[in-house]
C-alpha cells in the first residue's frame, strides 16, 4: 500500500473514531432531535402523513427507521446514522475525487471536511442534513462527469442521487435545481445534445410530483404564520461565519467572548479569501480548466442559499443557517481546489499550512466547548432523573404542561421516560401532537392531589405560564422545584393534603 493510500486510510479512521466519540458524548436533546426520535417510532405510512403536514419530505425518516430496526433506536444509534452520511461523503471524496481530480484535491477535501467545525454539528444532529449533503454532492459530481462523458451509467447516478436529495430536504431540492441549471448551461456552452437532460428533467418532475402537491399545501398553510423569522442584518453575518463557528449558534459563550470569536474568524476567513483570490488569478493566468470547476462548485453551493434568500425576502422566510449544509460539499470542494493550487507555490504552501493550523484550532475549540456543554447538560439531565425518581416513590405521578408549552414534554420523556406525561388544554380544543405520544386532559377538570408542573424557558410563553401558575395559588403549594438547563419543574400538592 502506498504512503498516500495509508494517509487516506488514517484520515478516514480518525474521522470514524472522532464522529463515534462525538455521538457518545453528545447527550443534549433539543426539540428537533426529540421530534426525530419519536418520528421513527411511527409506521412508514404514518411518517408520510406526518411529514405531509410538516416541512420536510419523508425519505430521511424512512431510512432512519429502517436503520433503527436493525441497530436499535438509542440516541447514539440515531446520531450514528447522521455520522454515516458524513462518512459516506468522505469515502466518496476519497475514491471519486481521487479518480477525477487527483490525490491532492481529494486529500484537501477530506482534511477540510474533518476540520470545519460545522461538521461536528452534521455528525451529531439527528436530522437529514448530512445525508442530504451526500446525495447533493454525488448529484453534482455526476453532473460534472456528464460534461466529460455522456454515459448511461452517469445519467442514472445523476438522476437517482438528485431525486434522493430532493426527497430528503427542501434545500436538497433547491440544490438539485441549481445543479440542473448549471449542467444545462454547460451543455449549451459545449454545444452538446440537450435531449437527454430534458428527458432527465421530465423524469425528475414526474418522480417528484407526488410531493409537489404536499409542498404546495405546506407553503400555503404556513405562509401567514411560520416559525422562521424574517432575515435581519445579524442573520447575514451569522450565515457568513456559520461554517467556521467554534460553537453552536444557540449555545452561550463560555471559553471566549463574541468579540474574540469574531476577531479570530475574520482573520481565518480573510486568509481563505486571500488564498482564493490568488488561486483564481493563478488559474486564469495559466488558463487552467480547473477554474471552471471551482466556479461551478461555488455556484452550486450558493444557488440554494441565494434562492432561499430571495424567497425569504419576497414571499416567506425559509432561510436558516443549518440549511446551508445541504450544499456544503461544494463549498469544501471549491476550497480544496483553492488549497491545491496555492500549494504549488512556496508562499502559498506556507499560507495553506497557517490556514489549516488556524482551522484545526477553531475545530478544537468547538470540540472542547461542545464537550464542556455536553458534560454540563448530562449533569442537569441526571438531576432531572433524580428529581423524577424522588417524586415517584410509590406510583407514577403526572408530569404536566400547558398546551402552549408542550414542546418541552417530548424532550423530558426521552430524558426521564418512566412518568405520565400530560398536556392540559381546553375541552373543546383537540390538537394533533404527532409524532409525539402525548395524552390530552381537560384543564377545567384536572385537579389531582399532586402533580409536577413543567415549564420551559421561552420568552413567548412566560406571560401565559404565570397566569396559569397564579391560578393554582389558592389550591396548591410548591413542595419542591428544580431548574435544569431550560426546564423548570414544580412539584405541586393540594393545600388540604398538606394541612
């Protein structure tokens, strides 16, 4: 085995070990992760029904459910499925990129994919982003192959990977549309026959038609009230540095301040921009064909983001930072070409090493701050379990939320499952909380001897919670309470029992 192959193998082994470890230590269960965990407990048919009312297609949940049937549905198994999407991208980069563009581009692609801090999010988030990135990337590379060799095999992989990406995430659909547009332009420039691409486009539309109607219904349903907020200037900056962020955007600053982070990231991104400009000038000066590959890669990366931004400004906000990861593979590929070209020159080689060193430090900070957060979160969750066990001495007690705060309940069910979890709501109000398994009770008649009232730290529901808690003053007293992460638990007992 050659030294280069050994290096590739070592990098892949390192990535597998790192991602496995991240999956083990990440004990945090945000709402999206809880949603997925309960979704895979539904039947395949129910998954389609639930996603038809949601904003994402069903393919990811189908794939994850099948995976869980084989390997169990623990939180680690769920995270493992996400990490496999990144590992599949790395393997594809090891073999396909190596054959298409050479060892150097392939090596830089793998190194960058491992080092960019956002990858740590992709391998632990129990969502469809890593697999969407993989299929979008495969679709794009086979589009490039079609500009080189018009083979039936290439068309099949191009079509199948594209339809998989579209059925994984709506930004997968936007990314694939961008790839089709870029391929169409390339075919026109090369003066090749457009019939096969037009036929493939028609086939794609037919294959996606079942979900087009669902997508249209979803857009109509959420157009007036959607959880994604309009874009602000702060969102623009967040989208620019998101891939480089040494922490999750919603986590607090711990080891460094926002100012320190921004200074470091500006220097890191500035160095990458300088290398990119120098590489483009070198490509142009030497009339290298690689210039068009780099431009195509960055365009494929930017297309869904720009399309999402335009839709957000003109119709309905749909742009979220993590959605950019769907086309992240092209950003990495374009940057890998830039580093490979810069590596050819003495000064460029030194700057590339500095860039990789800074990126390694950045990734290390994300790993360290993430580990600290996971440790603190697990301690908080252990307090929640202890509180739950202390309350449930003789029988299962009712753990209760108001309907305006039900989002917190599924997370608590996963952390401390051995309780009765209820949602208080007016008798005339009937909600479908799918895929969660929640029991509704009438708030007008719910007056047990004792129960645990649960509250979440969200500004939007503070006033409603205070009103409800105040209404209990004359009948209940708080005998114990706990604040852990964003959970507030109040053990309520009737005054007449206390007396």
